[in-house]
């Protein structure tokens, strides 16, 4: 069987010389504001990317939305737990009936009063 070798040019393989650090602190880089077309630079001032707000934050509305979201989450969790317990109870009753037992259903007795 013939093995295939990838085609590569000599320009792909470059040997980089490893130079260990001689000091504890690497030399500091001087960062300049980001300019178009110059990759590798870090922007120091991001204020030019901020958008002005049309209206100030409404803290009360945000808190009411958070409370409503929390209440919805609690209700959804409670419904999920109730559903899991109901399914487990139905499964237990169904297993009892499939075993041929006759006393599977719970009968609640109301006291006379």
C-alpha cells in the first residue's frame, strides 16, 4: 500500500529560536489607542464605543422585572416538582395493579362529625 505524504513548501516550516527570560519582569509594552489597520494593539479608552442613553435607568422597573422573573422561576420549579411526584405516584399505582393486587388505590375516609 502506498502512503500519501502531504505536500508542503519550505516556507511553511520555520524554526523559532527559544530565548529564556533573564529577568523576573518581562519588558513593558507601550500600548497606544487602537487604530484601524494595526492589529495587535490594545485600546486604552473605550468611551468612544459607548452609546448615550435616551432615558436614565429606571431602578424600580428593573427590580419589579427581577421579582417577576424570580416568581416565575419559583412557580415553574414548584410545578416541575409536583409533576414529578404525581408521575412517581401514578407509576407506583400502575405497578401495583400490574402485579395483580386489588388494594392499590388509596381510599380517603372523611370522619363523621
